[in-house]
C-alpha cells in the first residue's frame, strides 16, 4: 500500500513527503487497532493509546481527536476516514493529479480496510472444539 500511495502522490517537497508518511502511518494505526484485539503480542506492545503516541504511530493532537469522538463501538476505522479526508483535500489541491488516481487510492484503502474486517470476522467466530480435535 505504501508503494501505491507513493505512485498516486508525486512530489519531493516536504509537504508531499509528509502527506505520504501520514497516509501510511494511518494505515499502520488502523492495523494496530485491529491487531490489539486479536494478537496478545501486539496488545503487550501497545497496551494503551498512549503507548502508540510514545511509539510515534499516533500524534498527540490525533489522540486528542480520537478522545473527542464519542462512539459506542470500536474506533478501528477512524484513521481510514482520516485517510479519505486527506486524499480528498490532496485532490482539491491537485497534489493528487487526477480523479482516477484519487478514486484508485480510495479503492485500495477500502480494500485494505476490507481485509482487516475479514480478519476481525474470523477472530470473532470461535471454532468449535469438535473441529479442532482429530
């Protein structure tokens, strides 16, 4: 996905580089949110949101935004929403040079989100003990 983002967002200036880094960081953040509920190792590495801030995965101002969002379900997909908003803004500023590139970028992000959702679905469905025995 990082390569795809790099192919969609061209430029060597600092703002463009930071934009690409932010989008990839948000993808990683989404993945960590999911893996914290699935993997004990990831849960030990990132036990709290503050541990993600300390690791540089999440910035302090982004943590404050997350804290302000009152949502009764998990906040897994909020960084994906942030990616879509940033991509739309980049398209309006013509950092993303065409509507097709913008659309493909959003489609790839949605595909990433879908693969993580499938992972969650598999984690939520327990395998009955009968099937695990031979």
